[in-house]
């Protein structure tokens, strides 16, 4: 299988490293937190198959709902028609969206994956500014941000590896300091808040949106930060008439131990992107939740000379089978108490990872709920990769981001499996550091 794969398949990100040994695992089946390869070897899926399998693989109830939907309605365009799963999922998302006395998210716009949801949010924010009076050209993006790899999403990213090759990129953006940037020392949050104050004072009237991954910058290296930054961003966006976008593609759907990082932070954005875990890893589906105010700016008004339509919509938008998987996932999460399990899992992970305190092979452990990065001491660019390879030999599938080993298991992972995951990491460190 690996030879046949190598002959014809081009994998995202992982294939063209010059490091030997990154042979893909050939996955044959999966159940709960376990993957089984074609040789019958079981591996614990410590990263939820790229942070998606919220309730574990092939959950019987999600399987059942997906099969039922498959026999009922496979696909119907969302352009000019609608369907029960699309409506029901929207209702469920709006009911569960973050809200405060002043702000709520009332409308759902579907997209296909996390990157596309970010594209939607960016295009919507720009068009919203134009339709509210004056087109504002700029987006504020953070150092160390990752919002996906389509060109708009790359434009608002803040990681050179993904960013620099494609310059000059598509959007005008202004880079802001990251509140999670360790290079700025213990005052990094205050430093980033001051930087955002400065940017907004200088050019706030040209900013249509500030986009952030709330509480944890994930895919560029797992940099957590304090909610006070989000309160400052909320205030500055309001003061300058800009929108605040929370990209919760990674942090949403219970990953931080709350349904949304926005809930944990107590800050409600004007738009929220979600993806990954929403369908429990079954099928691609993402969405942007927006406020009524944003939606209303797209309604036709008397005297309009041109359309206000939002010019976006993909062929498979809101595919009913994807929606059915998401509905089933949200129901399982609630009926099986998965948010409580996620909160407990986060605590358990924290407790076990405390065992690495003072271990000079571990540079830093960064965690918000179950969203965890273990930065290993740098022995060159592939140390993190080598630790993950070694952990795989001990039965646990992990993947690095640079030298940070990511732990993002299913939210309902059991106690013994959590211990196994940390043990495999410890043994991986022993193997690599000797
Ligand atoms: N936003 C964030 C915060 C993400 O973590 C990711 C994926 N890691 C994306 C967007 C892009 O999602 P996708 O890979 O589904 O396009």
C-alpha cells in the first residue's frame, strides 16, 4: 500500500520532508479513539484525526443517523432550495452560539472546510463595511495565527512557513503582536494589547475586521493566551466600527472544555467560524455564525442600484449528509455529557503533564482544556517529529507542529487511554533524548 500510495498520491504537508521514515500509516478501520492499520496494529488516535473526531471514530449513533440520511436525501443545492437537516442544524447552532446581553449570533452561513469558512467571514466582513457606508480595506491579523491555507486565509495568517511563499498575498492586512508570543516575555498580553491599541488608533477607521483564534493559537504552534486580550479586541473593534471575528475552527465544539472558547473568555464576536469537530470527523462541513446586524446589511433596500447579495456559495454547501452527521454529533455530545467529559479530560491531561515539570527535555506545556501542545527541547528542526515517530512505536498516533507535539484526543477519551497517551509520549522522549 505504501508503494502504491507513493506512486500516485500527493499528501498535504507531510510528503516532501527530506526526513526518512515518514511513511504514512495505512489506516484500515477505526473505532472510538482507536485506529487499526492494514497489518491489524492498533494505534490510539491522539490527535482525533486532525482534531475532528469529537466523540471518537464511527460512533454508533452518528453512523446510524448518517446511514438514515443516506437513504433519504443525498444532496440538494442550497441555492434556492433548502432541507430539514440544513434548517435543523442551523437552529441547533444558533441556540448553542455564544451570547451576551448586547450581542448574539443569529444566522448560519455554511461552507465546506475551515479555510472556506474563514474566506466567507473575510469576504462578508469586507462587503459588510462597503454596504454599511464605506469599504474598509484592512484586516488585522496576529503573529502566529493560522486560519487555513486558501489564499484569503493565508493572507490573515501569521506564520512565515505558510505565508511568505505566497506574497504579496491577496488582502491588505496589518500584522499585530500575538498575546501568546513567548518571545515577548511574561508581559506578552499587555504588549499585544498595546500594539492593537496603537494599530487601531493609527488606522482603525480602515479596519473592517480583527480576526483571532480565541484563547489558543493552534496550528502555528499552540500558543495560549489570556481572555483579557479578547476583551481589549472587543472594545477596540466597537470603538472603531470594525467587526471582531473569532476563528473557532479548532477551539470550537467543546475542544477547550466549553462549547466555544468565546464562552470561556466571556466575549462574543460579530462572526464565529466553526469546522473540524462539528461533524465528528465524518464529512467536511463548516459554517460562519453572524450577528443579525451583519445579515441585515445584505438585505435589498428600496433605492438600491446594485445587488447586496453575498457573492459566495459552493456546490456542496450544506450537504444534507454532512448536516445529519453534525446534528447527530451535537446530540451525542449533549446526551452523553461530552462537554463535562472534555472538561474532566482537560484536567486529567493537565495533571499527567505536570509530571514533566522540571524535565529539561520539555521546554513548555501549553494547554487550554483538551487543546494541548508539548514543546520539546530543540535538538534541531526534527526533534518533535522524531518524538511523534517514537510514540507511534509505543502505540499512539501523534503529530508535531514544528517541535511542539500536539495532543488533541477525542473529547470522551477514557482514563486508561489518556494515561497510555502520556506514557507513549514519555517513552518517545526517552527514545529520542536517550
Ligand atoms: N482555522 C483554524 C483555527 C484552524 O486550526 C484550521 C485548521 N487547522 C483552519 C482554520 C483551516 O481548516 P481546514 O483545514 O478545515 O481548511
